[in-house]
């Protein structure tokens, strides 16, 4: 009997339901409750950040970052074309025009050469994405940003607790964002965080989080009442979700160990077949601590992916594609300041296939995934040949 293997299956780590029950019983299930405070403190300590604010999503965290850098109409923000729409939309909502840059192989991160060639005095920020939790060239990107006097922002939705050259991803830029969506390594259904690496952003970030008020100063006894200060929104996460998240974060070493095992299993199973089938396996920087967020393969040709996905699903396995390039999407005609070719993005996006990846996937399920992939690629290659 063929086992149906989903692309993702949310997994409990231990005390999630206990903590959520406690959040209900303590009478504070809205934003800025005790579980939120504990989760923020844990993240702040682990990342060495100046502050961490939990949000309802990574999208909200990105929107807060765009609000913090004081964008004005006519300003330009550089973002990779190979990313989810939220990375771009957050800055466009603040009036900026977008300039899409290409990625590079093998790390699939923002290409510093293309960024360098795209810089001018209208660019007010560079946003990089650490795809699959593998570091983009943050050292060179930060150098470019510093030279032009603009902030580097890290969309680190995939890379929490990953390290590059011994430093945590998400700590290289002025700020970074995290995702706790159910498909990520650490989850609470929907959630995110804004990681602040500079003191200058803390007060304004809390005003944005508190619907445009200086409520933080009031709670800390600095003022006798809080009032409306300016822009803000209801960005804060429910303490119920923060309770679930805290249980996951407390078990981070165990969760990372599970994901490392799953990633290593796929790698070991596919290495003997990769060259024969024309598959490219994921890249990791030697010596880095990897997030093991996803396992993808690059197929030999773009035209075969739809057939491979269809074939695998018929065999009970549910793989998926990933980002559709933003630079050639309909939204770019409205929100981009100019068209820029991104040939590597076009190529990678058309050939990338993500395999089922979740903490508790069983070894025999992984074997079924690999058998299905190899058989599907081989069958399509034979037909195409």
C-alpha cells in the first residue's frame, strides 16, 4: 500500500498544548502577554540582538522594517527576484519602488555583483534572503550597503539559529525578520518576529507594534499615560500562539537535530543517483551551522518539472515548486522602478523541486520519496530522449 506523504506535517515538540492551556488560564491571551515576553527574551539572548518583537507573521515584521527606515515616494529598495512576494510588497506599501536583482549559484542568495551594478543615489535599502537557511554573501552585501550609507535588511525566514562564519544569520544587517509559519523549522501556525540589531530602532519599533502609541513607556513607568504618536498597527502576536512557539524554541536543539537527520538522509540516498539523473543537490557553506530548512533538487531541465511533480503525486508523494520570479510577474510592471534581467533566477526557479521535509518524517517515508523522484525523473528523461 502506498503511503500518502504530504509536503509538510506540523509536529509537536513537547509542551505546546500545556503552555497554550496555561495562556488561557492566566487570563492573558492577547498580544504582549507573559509567553510573548519569554519567547522574545529567549530569541534576544540566543541571537545577541538589541531587541526582538514577536509579530503575527514575517510579512508584518517586513512591513515594520520598511516603516522603520523612513522610505519616501521615489526611493528604491533592492530585493531579490527569487523570493516570496512579501519581501517586496512590504517596501512597496511604504511608497518605495523595487529594483529586482538576480541570485547567484551555488548558495541561491542575492548576487553582490548585480547589486553593485544596480546601486545609485535613489537606493535606500538592500534586502537579502538567506534561501533555505544558507547564508547569502552578507559580508560583501553589508560592505556595499555601508559604502552607500543604506541599511542592509535580512529576510531570515528560513534560517533561524543557522550560523555563518560563527555568527548568527539575522545579525549582520541593521535588522532582520523571522517566520514561524507552519512550514518553517519552528512554528506556531502563523507568526513572525522583527530582530533589531541597533539601539536606535527600539523605541520606534515598539510604537509601531503598539498601534502607534508610546504604550511601552507607560508600562515601564516612564510616563503617566500613553498617547497616539504616529504610524503603527496591530502587529503583535496572540499570547496563545506565543505559548506554542515558546515550547518549540525551548526544544530548538532537539528540533535542529531531527532536521539535520532528515536532511542527511536525503543527501545520502540521492548522492548515488544524482549524477546519473542530472540532479543538483543543495549547497552548504563548509564549516557553517546549517538550518536544514528544506531539501530541494535542481532538475536537469525546466520542462520536466510539471511532469515529475504529477508523477510523484500519483505515487503518493507531494513535492512542490517554489518561488515564481518577481521581476517578470505582473506586479513588477506596477511596483518596479525599471526592468532588470535575472537569468539565474529564471533558470533556478524553473528547475527547483522541493521534497517533503518535516521533523517527524520517517525513514521509510523518505525512501519512498527518493524512489518516487528517481523513477519519475528517469521516466521523463526516457520519454524526452
